[in-house]
C-alpha cells in the first residue's frame, strides 16, 4: 500500500480499539491544530502532550485540553548532575501547574553530556526522593530510553558509542 497525503486513510480499517498517542511534543499551540486535524482523521482519541507551561495555558484556554494529558519535560542536566533539589522542584512545579505527567529523557546520547555522572542509572539513590515525590503527588512518568532503529542508521552511527 502506497501512502498518499491526498487520501491518507486509503486502505485503512477502523481501529480495533481506542488510540492514545502517548508521546507528542507541542512546541506551540498554533501547530497543535494541524496535528489535531490529522489525529482526528486517524481516530486518535487522546494524547500525551509534552509542552511548556505557556503552551499548556494556551491549549487549556482554547478548550482542546479535554483530550490531553500534559507532561512537563524535566531537565536532562539535572539528572546528569544528580541535582535532586532541582528535580524535586520540577515535580512540585508540575503538580502546581496542573500537569498529570512528567517526562524524563535518557536517550542514547544522554551520557555524552560532559556533566553526566557515570555510570548512570535512574535507580541511583540520589533520585529516590524525586520518585517518591512523584508517587506521592500521583503523577505519571514518561521515560525516554531509546529511539527507532532508523536513528541508529542515520544519527547514532558511532556503533562503539551507542551499541
């Protein structure tokens, strides 16, 4: 089957279940409307939107937030440096701003950061307080630890570094 933007649903059957897009980055509210148009065509009922407080506020004010679980992106530097205070502060900020989820990024190049404490593990005791607070506040967690295979062919080409 050849994909055609003029007829994107050609050959597709209705989804056999509800669809939740579990991971989209919303950089600005205006571009979200284009995504929403396509999501509606494909039957996506809900989304996890990783976005800033400013964009979240605009989306809430426009009324499209009823289908969104908002996620606040945590600083990868705070994790790399084991900055527990900054991370707990981010947890508190997420709850205070009405986020339902937090996003953590540990993609393959994470340890390329010069300040990363190596070896690195999210189970390190420095993060116990962070995860305890997330649990206490009932926030969901989105943890990014890998990328699609195609990235290893085009972006992560140093096989010794990215295995």
